[in-house]
C-alpha cells in the first residue's frame, strides 16, 4: 500500500493543465473584485470598506474561483457584482449628502503637484495587481493538495498551461516590475563592487530560506515533486539568484533595452531546445546521477525566469513614474520631454514616450501576437518546467494585458490623474509585506499538510480549512500593516 507521502506526490504528478482561455477566465475574477472595490469606494468616499466585505472580495471570491465555482465563473462574478451594485444604488443618497462635505477636505490629487519633475509614485492599480497575484498564489499552494481543487489548475508535468503555472511566472514578472525602481532612482552609475554588494544583500535572505526549505523537505518526509525544479532546487533559490544576474545585465541595459536582452536570452535558449532532440531528451529522460543532472529543471528554467524578470523591469520603466519620460517605452529614463520646445522633439521620441495605459496596450498587443505566432509554428508547447520562449511570452502578454485592464479601471473610476488613492485594507496590507507573507503561507501550508490528510477531506471540510487559512494570512497581513511593521527580505 502506498504511503501518504507517495499518494500526495502522485496527486500532483503527470498533469496536463487546461486551456489559456480557461486560465484567463478564472483569473478575471480578480478584475471584477477590483471593480467591486471601486464601486464600494464610490459609495464610501473615505475608502473604508467593511472588513468582512473586503476579505470576501479579495480572498474568498478568489478562493471560490479555483474551487467551488471553478466550472461556473460567470455565476460567481454575478454574485460579486450584483450586491455591490445594489449597495451603490441604495447608498447613493448617503454619497450625495456627504459629497459636498468631502470635497471641502484638503485634496491630495497629484495633478496639483509639480508635474515637470520625475518622481516615483505609488499607484493603486499596481498595488492591487500585485496583491491579487500574491493572494492567488498563497491560496493555490495549499488548495492544490485538496481534491476540491481541480487537477487541471495544478502545475503541468511538462507541456501545457495551468493556473499555477501562470502564478509562478507572474510572481517573477511582478518582482521585476518593482525592481525597476532601483534603475529609476539613481541618476549616477553605480560601481561594479557596489552592484555586487547590493545584489548579495538582496539575495542572501531568500537563498537562506531556500536552503531551509530544502532541509525541512528532506528531513520531515514532506511530499516533493522532483520534476518541478529538481531534487534540491526550489522557487526561493530562483528568486534569490535573480539580483546576482542583474549585476552582469544592468551595465549592458544602459545601451541595449532590457526587453531586447530578454528576447536574445530566450531566443538562444530556445534554439538549444528545438535544434535537435538531444538536449530536450536529456532534460526529460536523463537520470539524476550528479548535482547538475539532479537539478536540471531549476537550472535551465532559471534562464527563462531571468527573461521574465527583465520584461517586468522594462514594464516598470513606463509604469512607476509620475510623468512620461523620454523613450520610457523601452528603457529606463528619468528625463521628461521638453514640451515647450515641441519642434526639437523627434517623431521617434514622441512615439516611444508613453503614458502607462498606452505602453501596456502596446506591449500586450506585441507579445500576444508573438505568442500566437510562436504557438502556431513552434514544434513544442508552452512549458513552465523549462520556462521556454512560449512560456515567457505567455507570461508577459498576460501580465501586461491584465495590468492594462487594472489601469483602465482606475482611470474610469477615478476620472482624474490621481492614481494613488488607496484601494482596500486587505490589498494594502498584502502589498506592503508581500514576500514575508508568501513565506508565511508556505510554512502554514507545510504545517497543515503534516497535520491532516488533505487528500481524504470532504469538500465542506476542505473549503472550511482553506477559508480559515486565508483568514489567518489576511489577519497577519492587516496586523502588520496597522502596526506599521514592514519586513523587507
């Protein structure tokens, strides 16, 4: 008879995923959650959403999208939107009566600030996008161990797409987007030694967590999926080594756009994957006799994740600033165009100096078309296991597309240039301590798996456990935020 460890490993092995369309449909719940928050914010001008409603929209609905309502997303969206619209209609009187009083308060609209000097600003749609991505990831890493979580949403074995495959790549893309701040903060060149020091400072904690996870997995008989990253490698190690690679890439990025470097990296790597069957057969069929062979998935997929990280950085170049800067569509820039001397501005500079929404739409269209074309002519399918070129482009097109939707929602509901208004307590709390909360979710997932047999739970007990787990992570996040405790790893 198989042990519980073997049963759990078999439960997440040999899976083939679902379609890109279904992944997009399930992920769309996050967009409607943001719309609901915006609707409720209109009714409550002070942006104080009821904590229970806040938790329900940002955690429970996302959990239900991948469990109870995974086959009926439209019904879940209806249950989300209709109550919010009812509250909006009946709360209109309150909103109207308080509107004049609210308008008398001091305005913090950034449109009244100096718009000729570049600065990094906080934007609510980026905060919400990152928090929703993190919440989906935290929910999925535990939900996947329950039968209530459809197998088609779990990570595929080798070829195909799934919700969890999307989450891994999106996490890296999001980190790259935020990491672009360092490129935009400094106007002077940093020495190589300083770059190395900063990279080591950024990576040592994550590398320690990766090694710690490896120790507990090997010594506590915790289930592991070897073909995911390898025998010893894990996702924390991938995240930890990305800043070190940037030490080499950042000086090159001063002359060559990051997206182009990303395409070159992915292109060369892809050539080795498709030029003959020797390399791909080695990756899939070879034994694990030495340290390289044992961790080949983690090592080769790291190349693809570097590419995704660079795409995220390139996206941050036109998202994070308060004003469009010269050629920000493809490179880091803090120099605004001189609008007073319009004749001296070239057509190229005009075309490549963009506002966030225009930049997102442009790159979504480009990467979506590239993804479509490559999938038509490519001999292989998308592979998260190897982070190949189709996987990289799929991740980039998805994230730029969804960021464009979030940005458009902000513009529609705010109807102003102010993109810094808070969204909800749950969202703000998750964003401020994202990495430590992701670590907490991993630890909690491990404790739950070692305490109970998740495979044998009924749907009712499973969903109760998952909601309790979600409430715990959300509570810790809000508590840290209220206490102004911000932990940077």
